[in-house]
């Protein structure tokens, strides 16, 4: 572009003096949709069976928009995964819409008098909390409590009770690791609901068995529906709960079995890395289950050409017969192939991200140097395609990958030199700015170095030498030769 053209382009972009457009900067189609259109749509959806607006329609619509913005949109904007994958927002909208339509239909066909007790609040709040998180689940619960109580003549009593139930539902379903815990949460919320109805009946001096039964049965039945629907939602959205992730991480997944048969070195490397990633995630408060399962799957792309990776070689190195540029292509392929396999097997979106990001944009220094030594003239790119890790668990897997490889090269692992090499690797990756988008800070990195050192030091502790069995008295040396004793001793040590 010539200087004149560039000057003209800049001139066109200069805003006219006299009017400041900065106030309109925050307004985009995305903002209009997430702040105004969706809550408006949800408010209308709630009125579908009635085909009429509630009393005070302006307060109803305005309340919906305000409640959605304060309790849902602000928490969603703090969640990194919503920026990474549109599937998160689509899933949120879909679950909330289904929750609202089920709520309004159930209430319309059963009895508006029972609204507070039969509204399937637990169903929606539990799904959002289990799949996305506590803040989002509790926020959606408050929004739904407002919508339901608006239908019930803006009853403050109904709003307070439903807000308590939605908060307790989110609390009871956060960080679950087993399906049975969802059923337990249903019973717990049912019990809390019954206690609230009791407390209310004392103040109003009325008692209604139907209300009491509905308050208990509603969360219990909802928990059964959540258990049944969760695997389908996970499969369709590829957003996995911790329960779903644990099922993937039980090492019986066909991809992991294939890896253990065709690339046993990589399989062992992944299992060791999983322990490192889990300990580091626990140390910094990240999702340890996601990091563990991500580590299991991070190198699944090596299934295709396992012999091109050091951990699977026994003597012969095919790279000796390849040019550095060819080696670079083959190694890059394990990331691309891994991503393809993750998509084909519908692994969680975040696991696919870990597969894609575990080398970031790092350089393959070995092949770069080899190319330079062979007198390569062209400046080739020996970096991975990236992107750099985009969330904490992905950054931790990247660190664990390099730390595990560096640890293997240690001749005499002692706690002192393990810490030294771990700190060196972590610092190197940090200085390469690979962790810039991961959300890990310097404090986290200190915790990660400690956790890695602890796991590696405990795994490299020498085993005590078992004493050789004394030959039984009366048996001659000829019957029990010393070579045999040595052999037995060695075998015992290696078990
Ligand atoms: Fe890799
Ligand atoms: Fe790896």
C-alpha cells in the first residue's frame, strides 16, 4: 500500500469532530441479544400456556431483563469457557428455555395455587450447576424464581421461598462426582422444601398435605429426570459434567485402550502426567478432574505413528532417516490427528482444546538446531500451530507434559534436583509467554512447582532392598546355589 493510500484510509476512519460515539461502543448485536432479547423471549415463553400477559407487564419484562443481567449475564461474562465456545451460551439458553416451558405448562395444567411447590426449579438449576458451575446455576435459579413469582401476582413470599430453594439446589449439586449424588441432592432439597413449608404453615396457621407432598416429590422426581437426561445433554453439547469426565477417565475408553496397545510409552507418559496435572490443579484450585482426563487424552494423536516419538522407540529412530522439515511435519501431525479423533469420538470440547493447545506455539528446538547444523538456508517455522493454552487446566497440562519429559532425563533424582529441573521448565514456558492466555498467575506457578516436585519426589523414592532368604539349615550349598538366590532376590525387588 502506498503512503498516499494509507493516509487516505486513516483520514476516512477519523471520526467527525463534534459528536462522540464512545457511548455506543458497548452496544453490539451480542450484547443486545444476551442482555435484552433472551430475557424478553424467556418472559414471553413463560406466558405461552396462558396466552396473556401477567399483571403489571412493564414491571414483568423490566424485572426479567434486570434479573437476567445482574444474576446470570454478569456471572456468565466471568466464565472463560463462554468466550471459547458458543456451545456454552447455546446450552444455557436451551436449558433455561426448556425449564421455563416445563414450569409454565406444569403449573398451568395442575394448579396455579400449587405453583410454588410444583415449579421444577431443581431440574434447571441442577443441570446448569452440574454442567457449567455454581454461580451460573444459582443465578439462573434467582431469575426463574422471579419469573415464577411474577406469574403468582408478584408474591414476595413465593419469591423468597423459590430463591432459597434454587440456592440450596445449586449448593447441593455443585462439584458432584457420582450420579447417585444427584439423587441424594434431590432428597436433600426435598427435605429443605418440606421444612420451609412447615415453617410457613406455623406463621400462617394453615397446613396443607398436598403442598407438603408436592414440595418433597418435585425435587426427587426432578433429580431422576436430571440423571436420565444428563448423558444425552453431554453427548449433544460436548459440555461434560465432572461425572461424565470421570467416566471418560476410567481408562477403558477405546482411544486409551488403543493408545496402551499401540503406543505404550505414550500411555505411560500420559498416566504419569495425569497424576502431576491433578496434584497441580488441586494446589491452585483448578478443576483437577478436567486436568487429569485432559492429560490422559492429550497425546491420542500419537496412535497414528507411535514409532516417531521417543517414548515408544526401542533403539531405532526413524527421524534419523528424515529431513528436519519432514520430522517437523510428522510431529505436528500428532496434534491435528488428536483433534480429529477428539471430534470423531465426541470427547468434551475442553478435552479437544487441551489436545490442540498442549504444545501451544512452542518451537521444536531439536529439529530446528538439526536443520541449522545441516546448513538449511531457509528460515523454516519449527513451531507448533497452537493456539497457546486458553484456560488454567490446559496450561497445567502443558507444564506437566514438559516436566514429565525433563524428569525422565534426570540421572539421579533427589528432591533438590527435581525441584531445580521443575522450576527451570516452568520458568522457561512462562518466559516463552505460552501461559499468557491461560489465566495462571505467578502465585499459581509457585503452587504448581511445589505440587510437581512433591509428586515426582514421592514417585522416585528408592524401594528398600529385600533381604535374600537364608538357606534352610541342613541344605547344602550345592542344592541351593548362590546364583539362584541372587536371581530370586532380583525378582522380588522388581515385583
Ligand atoms: Fe504432544
Ligand atoms: Fe505429551
